C-alpha cells in the first residue's frame, strides 16, 4: 500500500511522530512536510492508497494551512484510506488524550468535511530552551495555570511512543 504522511509541525514533535510511523510502517511510505508541499495536485495525491495527516496545536489552534489543504482535497480524502493525528500538550492529561475528549481535535473534526477513518491524539513536547522569548513566557504561563512543567531550562517529552506504535498497527488494518 502506497502511503503518504503529511505533517505540520512548529517545534518538530509532529515530524518526529511522522518519522516514527514511517519507520514502523510495513509498506511503501513517503513523509512530507505539508508546509512545503501544500500545493500538491489532486492527481499526485490520488496516487497514494492511504493518506495520513498530522498537525500540532499552538495557542489553541491548528495551523490554518491544515484546513485549507483539507478543504481543497476533502472529496479525495474521504474516498481514500485516511487517518489524522493531532499533537498537543493538553493530551498529556489522561482525560484529554483521545479524539472524543480532546477539545481541539473534536472541534476540528466538526468543522471540516473530511472524516478520517482513524483519528488519534498524541501528547506533544515542551522544548522551552528552543522557544523564542515570547513563546517561552506564554507557554510557561499556560503550563503554570494548567499544572504543567514550568522549568524553562528543561525539555519535556510527553509523547507515549507505545501509543504511536499502536496507531501504526491500527493504520495498517485500515480497509
């Protein structure tokens, strides 16, 4: 099965997850940054049997490019085997880490016309030392009020890699 993973990432965790999926996938797979390939033609997209899209949240929003891409290709996306995964820090909490309980993912799926066959939510990572000053201050403030890690000298990875592997297993069973 010829598969493509498109991803939108701000700090690299969504790309890191896409790369893990690609390594574990049993079949031909292509990993592409959506930001660099957003103008892919419908004909080229149609050449894939399975389409996976991953996107992260920053300040409560997905990258606007995600919805533009989905709107442009929604008919094709709904005809293909397809999956979506979102990456956000809210998902570090057990009651916010599923498509049903993660408000960002739930709202997105209600807004768009694409309904992927498989949806997963992954906890992301805090990369404080890599952030610009403004992002470091704002994200630290958000983490403080939500009970998260606030030491800006540290990096924290919340992604559960076993759940990523389980996603790959489910993805391979899409029909």
